[in-house]
């Protein structure tokens, strides 16, 4: 068993992020805190991803289901057909193969816990 305090888990820069559609606020970025990094579990990967104002993941899809739990701020999770506002305590379940993006709204930072399975892959799409 291992217990961690989130504030003590190192934040790793993910560099420049894709902005929300229509963003005109300059550079946006993301950071990650690996809670259960690759190699620590036979089953899961888990991390907290922090988005600056207006930052998103950009369009992508996973070859497994993904679970997101919003831990701070307010954001958006979107598919090609639907866009949802997500807030602290909201849980999003994204099915395997579903093209989507998620991130902070233009006026607030956002963070979420993400859970996927070990060995899963992500396909990234052009940002149209």
C-alpha cells in the first residue's frame, strides 16, 4: 500500500497546450502530477492534470475508457457532438475510441484526476 498527499507530488510541465476555441489570451500550458505512474500498478495509471486558463488537451482518443474527476476550477469536456461544462466533483466517463478534448474554460484554471489502464495508447488529431 502507498498513500500520498497530492500537494507533495511533483508537478511536471507538459509544455505548451492547445487553447480553447477562439482563445486570444496568449500562451497556455499544462502540468501533470503522476499519482500512480507507469510501473507502479499492474492495472491503472492515475495523475492530476492542471490546466492554465484557456488550456486544453486538444482532440484525441484513447484505446480504453478514461475517467476524469474535476478537483479544482471549471472546465469543458467535449466530443464531436456534445460539449459539457465540468466543475469540482463532476466525473466524466469517456468511452474507448471516442474523439474528445478537455480543459479549462477561458476565465479559470482547472485540474482533474485522470484514470486509464496500463499499456493504453492515445491517438492525437489535428487541431481544426
